[in-house]
C-alpha cells in the first residue's frame, strides 16, 4: 500500500489516525459536479493523436503522459535549462487551486494548455505560460468514499479531445478537454467494498487502462481496460487469480534472503481454510502501467496482500501481490510475473511505476528491460521478454533484521513499511545510465494481531506499524547505475522523500522535499545546483515543457496528508528570466 502516516501508534483503535483518516466522506461534504468556465480554451488546443502519444518522449513542446511517455522514464529532452544556468531559475507564475490539501499531481501539458488535478478530484485547465484559468471541474462524490491513504489524485490522461480521470469513489470520468464537461462516467468497482482510485490512467489504442486502490480493505485487485470512446469495459486482469494464488511456496525474497516462513504450517492452514480467500486478498495497482508498443505488452506492479500483517489467514505466496506483472494489451491475458516478496507480512509492496529501458544483460549485451524501484530499497532490473531478474542494486537505505516476523509485541525491522521507494516515480537519464530514486527511511516495529475480514469499508490490517520515536527519520535521493547495480551518488535530506523525480537532457535532476524545498542536482555527480522554498511540501513529481521557445519546470506544492507535511494548494512553474 502507498504511504501511511504513522506516529507512535498504541493499539489497533488508533489506526485511523495512522492512516490520515477519516476515509469515509458523506456526499454533502464534497462539491456537486460542476464545471466553471473562466475563459475559453484557445483554438490552439488540438486533439492529441495516438502517434503523438507514441512519440511523446521526444516532444519538447508537451508533457503528454503523467510519467512522460509510455516507457515512463520521466526524462525531458530539452536543454534550455541546464547545469550552467539553473541557478538563475525563477518562478514564472503560480496556479492556486481551491483545494488546500495534499497534491500528488503530475500535470499534462498539450498545445500550451496545462491540465492539473487536486485532492478530491478537481481538474483545472490553465494557460501553460501564464497560469490563466480556462475551466475548473469539481467531481461529485458518491454517498460513501473509502480510501486509506489520503484524498489524492495523481493526474489525468489525455487522448484525442478528452481527458480521463479515476476518482475516489471508484469512477472513471471522461471530460471534454476544451470545456471540462463530462462526456461519460463509468463505475470501475464498488466503493462500498473498499475500492477507490488515485492513479493517473494510461490511454492507448482507444483503451483507458486503470488499476485500483483498496488493498487495506480486502478488495480483489485488478487492471481494467475501458473503451475510450464509450466507456464500455473491454477486459479485466485480476491481480489475484482464482486458483494458483498459493504459488510455489517460495521461502526467499528476490535477493535470496530467507523470509522465515513456516511452509508446513501454511499448507495446513490452506487445507483447513480452503482457497476461496482470493476474493479478499488485496493486490491493488496504485500507479500508471508502462506500455511496450512494439510487443503490445502492459507492465505494472502490484501492492500488498490483505490483511497487511496477519498472514495466517492467507497462506501461500499470495500471487500476484508484491510483483511485477506483464499482460497483453489487447486481451489482458497473463504473460509473466516476478514476485519480490512472497507472502508479504511487512507491507513492502511494489508501488513505484515500472520503467522501460534497454539494459545490460549479465553477458554485457544490451536487451529490452524493465526497471522497478522497491520499498525494500533495491532497484530491480529485469529482462522485458521473460521477467527474469538480471540484477538488483545495492541497498539505497538501511536494512536491518530483514524479514524478522511481526509479533504481538512488535518486532523491529528495516526498512519500515513505507520503504525505500514508495509510490514515487523514478527517472532515468540515458546519458548517465542512472536511475534516480526518492527514498524514505522510517525505522518501525511490526505488530501482528489476528483479524477476520471485517467487510469492505473497514480497514483490515491485522496489526499495526509503529515508528520508533528515538530513531531519526530522513530521506535520500539516490542515483543507481542500472548496468552494475552500484550507487553512483546520493543526497541525504532532513525528511523522508515522497513525490518522485524528473531528469532532463540539461544534465539535471529535480526533486522536492516535505519542508517545501524544490531542488535541482547535477545528474552526473549529485551536486546541488539550485533550490527554492515553495511554502508547502513538494511531494509530487515535476514535469517540463517548452512553449514559444521557453522551457518551463512545473511542480505541485501541496504537502502530504500521510506524513503530515505542510499543506498548500499550488502548482509553481519556473523558467529562466
């Protein structure tokens, strides 16, 4: 599951505080569905073609995917802002929204128009060079909205003349990009059963792909494809298979370390219990999938099993939780998976979105690869065709007492339940061959408690995570060579990092911190070159684009509910004077 706010919890009744709840909102607590037009969208806004989406990685004028491209490298090809002049970067304008709450949005920019989202599913269309507002859409929530980790939204997808957004009440909404008016709305899943949406969807070949939140409420995870024109459901891939979810009874994690599982006891539990618990086994898909257009393959990572800590109620490997999964784009059929943490009872699930790049195989040959940065603190490099693990990196953050089992009193193990790399997207620079990952360090103890399935709208953890007040928490931006697994450089921060990274062809890496500081680093050596105090936590990934010959860097400064970083309501856009 993505990050939780955890502050010395004592006993299960206080878990709502730990998760930044309340998670249930009545309909009269949110706005009615309205679109307010402030000014007409300029005629320069044209429909976005599939060819443009395919070639987005090389398009300096736009930012058409939440992570830059279908490969999700978060690498911007422009060089106007670079190592030599970034110290002169200044705010060009600020977009202030109506929602003063955590912001995790990655804005989309097309034809000089920026589309950004806020918590509670507001969408804004603004001029990407001045911040002038064109329209503002407010989504009307259903009668009950259930979510564990804040009312966040991470962005829209764009295709043709439409925007697509997942909502906290588990809807998929299509909006007219010029007006903000609703074209259609479909239910993705039942919010009363614990389903919700915060991820930015992906749109490809007339299909809108979206996963689901809800691993803390006993949902059955999935990725679904909807028809972009009509909203009709095309296919569903369940991240929890109805048979075979027990797996191969693996005893080691991806790095070869013993997970201390009692396989005999688990097999007895399975024989006594039966196998129908797949219906509540979790496996949310939190972040946008990557798409290989050549092979028509969708790659995504899957979150924790349910309940998080109490594994006795879910014997087996709990496939495909904590896994990297590949499926067919056109049919949703399974191709392969790789599980990082079988039978996870520490909530070290896979959430940071996968990245598609060529990687060096063990024999030195360059092959198509897929890279994922885990909450374990490792960067994993895979063969894209088969899922085979080629290598894993050095640990980016401390690891102590790995795979110590949770106890009733609480057992200490590092990393804590937040990582490592949380949902924060990584970035890859093809010139340095480095990936850049934002890490958390939060020492915790893991407490387990027997807990039967309570129903979909009730939090189901089977225990608690507790920070250790006497131990320091901090963050680290790490640069990892994907061909060797070695850490090239890192930069330690005062606070745990969450929000994501942007790399540019100007030799720069951008990352923000919960104290409001937004920074630029030299991509080659990690030297800090520039910083700006944004006034609220910078806990979202930055984007870049060029309009009328001028390059801009945009980032949301709205803080973070779960770590209680200072809230704000703004997207700040920077440029050279």
